[in-house]
């Protein structure tokens, strides 16, 4: 019988306690160790990004209610039973706009809502419009505010949206959100595999191990972290996938893939055929005139005519956008813009000269990918199912924020200064990736290269992690093989 004794201070690890950074090559557990290192590093480094994304995303989910409270004067009016003609409302806005070019009109979708008339304004940023809010019952101008995007976000929601998207730093800040979306699915799936492995190990030892005590301290934190992550896994994967479609680098690859697979969203044809329209649509710069670049003039009464024609065809949603011709040779367009289920995105084009429909786009004819894209984006924004959708996103955001917090707590309790190898189990060894079987390493490299080509920021950061982890492991190993003699002479 061999007696186990505690090694003296400074002694090398005994064979029964191998050092985590000196495991033999081709260790059967190399992939788990590598996965654990990735999960650990990604959680530590991407944690702040995920926390900001969770908090700002939760705020954005409840932004519609915040808008209604902050901008009640602009958005709400006493119930209107007999609204004025849309042309009268548009004319009042045009008179107030001081010559700004009208871009879009969004009639009041409900009896207590205002009509929005959007104008181009060079002083505003990209996708922003000067919006006048008109009382449909009196044609009174209730407000004058900038709005953003197709959702018509008002200033407070725009600020929250830019915080979520780019930390309000513009294009450079979008790196943060792309890193968060790129790593979220990796962390979530990796955590699931580790949680399954943890459960499997517990089951194999349940007959020999003593009866466990109630989980406390770090063990309870691990349980909360793993259980919450498993429950919210599908939600995290959904948010990661839909979030990547908005990113700069990965989003461009997603668009290229959708185009190659013919999964793009169809667009309404507004160009009117004929020699005159072809000339007007020429943007090459050769033979163009100042007159052809000007917006075509229109009578506000056309809004009444176009709306009536569209409503008699396929347009039935309460929330619509009516756009006059953007340039000579193009038609008016009426598009359903509501995002709630089961709202559609049907559209029609109307010739301003004849008042006839020249093109139509029925949402029922969209390909499945286009429909899923629209519904997925609406769900990500909290618009698809109204308040239940918003509350679900708020709960998911709270869960993600809590998981980031639990992750940091686990790391803090297991940090080397606390002697964590004895108290909480040995951490995964550094440099585990290169100590696996060559076939497994080659397969992992192939998968990582493929994912990195599609998600560039994920690929670059993952490559940096592997290089740093391997370098640190090699430095530590050499230090152990050739320790410096710091003992003073004569002692």
C-alpha cells in the first residue's frame, strides 16, 4: 500500500497530480480543455460587450412605451371620428416645412394617432428625416422632430438604438456589436457542451460518490449559470443570428449568401417603362440636365387618389407609407410597413399620370427566407408580437446580463491567487489545442477557418486567442523546465 504524502513546498507536481500545462500530447480530453479555455476567455473578454448589448437591448425593447410617454403631444390626439382628407393634412405640413422636399407620408394608423409627413433635411444624418406630426382632425402641426429608419424611431429610441448598435460612436463603434453577436452563439453552444459533459460526469460517479450537500457558493453560481444558459440557448442563438445581419463585415457576407441562394427580399418596381423614363433614370452624368435631377412636382390631392387606388387593391394594413415619385419617370408607391404579426409587406406602384397600378408586390408571394428575415428582424426589435415580444426580450436581456455577472463571479472565485486548483478543481490547461490528435486538430482548424471567413471578427479574435494561449503555455513550460536559481550564496 502506497502512502500519499503532501509534496514539499517548491517541489514539482507528483505523477498523481500532473501539472495542467504539461499534459501529454494527444490527450483524449484535449477538445474539452480547448473548449473550456475558449469559453473562459470569450466570457471574460466578450463579457463587457455582451453586458452592454443586453442592457441597451432591454432598453430598446421597451422604447415604444418610453416614446409614448415622452412624445405624447406629437404622437397622440383626441380620438378623431372623421379625419380631414389626407391631402389637406399634407398641404398643412408642406406649408410648415419651408420648402423641404417631401419624402414619405404615413397616415394616422388609428383614431388617436397623428399623421407623419417626412421631409429630407441635409442637416440630419443618414436615414434620418425631418418629421412633422399632423392632427388628422384639425391639420394642426403637433410637433417637428427627426425620425430614424423605416420604424420611424424618435430621438430617444434612436439614441438607444445607436447605443445598442455602435455605442453612439458611429461606424467604428459597430465593431463592438459585431464582436458581441459573433461570440454569443459560440459561448452559448460551448457552454451547452460543457454543461452536458458536467451532467454526464456526475451520472457516472453518482453510485460511488457520497451524497452531495446543497449547492452553495461557487457551485450554486455554476448551477445558475449553466441552467440559465441552457434555458435561454435558443433565444441567444436567435439574437446572435439576427444581430449579425445588421453587422458590417458578417452582414455583408450574409447578404452575399442570400443573393447567391436567391433568398433576397423582392422589391417593388417603380420605374415607368418608355424612352422618356429611361432617359430620366440615367445617372451616368452624360447628357443629364438640372431639370432631370429635380424632384417632380405633384399636387397634394394625389395622396387621396393614390391611397384610394391602393386600398382598393391589396393594401389593407392600417400602417402604410405613401411615397411620391423620387425622380421623373417613376411611380408613386404605397407599402405596408407594420411589423406586428401577422402584418405583411405588400406594396403597389401607381402611375401619377393615369392613376393606374403599374406594379404590385404581394407578401404572400415572398419566398420563405424573405418572410423569415422580416419576421426575425421584427422579433429582434420587439415589434412582432407587441408587448409579449417586448417582455420576452426584456427577460432574455436580464438573463444574459445575469450570466455575464455569474461568469465573472466564477472567475473571481477561481483566480490563481486563491489557490483555486485545490478549492474548486483544476482549470483547463493552456495550449490544449495543439496537444490533441492530429486529425481532431486538423478538423477543428478547418471548421474555424470556414467560420472565420464568414465571420471575420470572430476569426481574427479566435486566432489571437489560440496564439496567445499557446505562447503563454510554452513560456510557462520552459520556465518550469529551466527555473531560475534565486537562492543567495551561502544560504
